[in-house]
C-alpha cells in the first residue's frame, strides 16, 4: 500500500463511527422504503401529479418523500402506497 491508500476508509467504516447502530438501521429502512415507493410508482407508470390525484397527497409532499427530505406520518405513507397496490408490513429485521 502506498501512503495515499493506506489511510483510505470506506463509507461503511466512517458511518459506523459517526452513527449509532440504531441510526444506521433507521436510515437503511428509510432508504429502502423510499426506494420501494419510487419503484412502485414508476412500475405503474404513474407521475407524481397522477399519484396526487389518486392518493389525495399533494405532489410537492410526494416529491419530498421521494427525495427523502421529509419525515411523513404513517397515514401519509399509507395514502400514497394504496393506489400503488402496496402497504406497509411489520416483518423481522434482517441481521447483517
């Protein structure tokens, strides 16, 4: 190893030092939920505006949810998921 790569740390290593395991789990779950929401909307061929019409949740809120810049309440998430044919489920966490 040369001196430039010797001090290289992965994001996983840095993240483990900055955040608690609980914060990491919460973040991973949030990313997975957002990813599934976007995937479901795109698979249905529905625009955010159309999802607004179907769900009653305003398009700017849907956009913020998809960007991960808001923490929506569960009822909001459920309203958005229903027209996509999806719901939330409580399942055991996968252990790494």
